[in-house]
């Protein structure tokens, strides 16, 4: 691509496309998450492989995570932190909790003040910011 782009002149028309390739081309849902916490039923925290920032990779923090069990049920997890009632969790501890609930493949989602879980139209945890934070995306599960 570098060599092709070097030959471009001002005014040239360019079409740029991007694909995920392979099995991802057929995916109906893709969730940005990371690092991986559980893989094939084994705790597998991939902070170094995914080059996760140190403020996420180290220490205790409020965490949000999700995973799937062997029988294809979803487990959603929120852990409060940075408060008197909860010190949060490390990524390793979050993976251990997911596994305890039967998760065979699980991932960390956004954490910190973004860790909030709603159930039946109300927040069921205590977000570390003291209230829900505005976020750009969310995992929403509805009944069929």
C-alpha cells in the first residue's frame, strides 16, 4: 500500500476499503473488548499480548466483564471499586470470578467510572463516580 500511495497525485480519485477477513466477515455482532480473561475455560489474561495500558492492566479498579458458558449462556459482571464498600478487582480476579460463574470464554469491558449495570431500568451497582457516566456504547440484552 505504501508504494501505491506514493504514486498518487493531487486530484487522483482513491477508494479505500477495509475488511476484517476470515470468519469475522460473517459475524453479525462484534464487541470491542479486552483484554481476554478466560479462554477455553482457563484463566488467560492477555494484557501483554494486547498491549493494554498500564492503568487498566495493573491494580484494582471497578470492572465490567462478560463471557459465555459452555451451554451458550451469557454472564455479565460488574464489580464496584474505589469506594469504602469495594476496593475493586484486578483483571486476574475478574477472570477468576467469571470462571467461578461457569464462563469458558470471557473478556474485560470498559471499567472505572463507566462500570454500571442496569436491570429493569435501574442501576444495580454503585458506580465509582457516584452516578452513571455518559458512555458512547453499551451492551444491551433484551428478551426475544
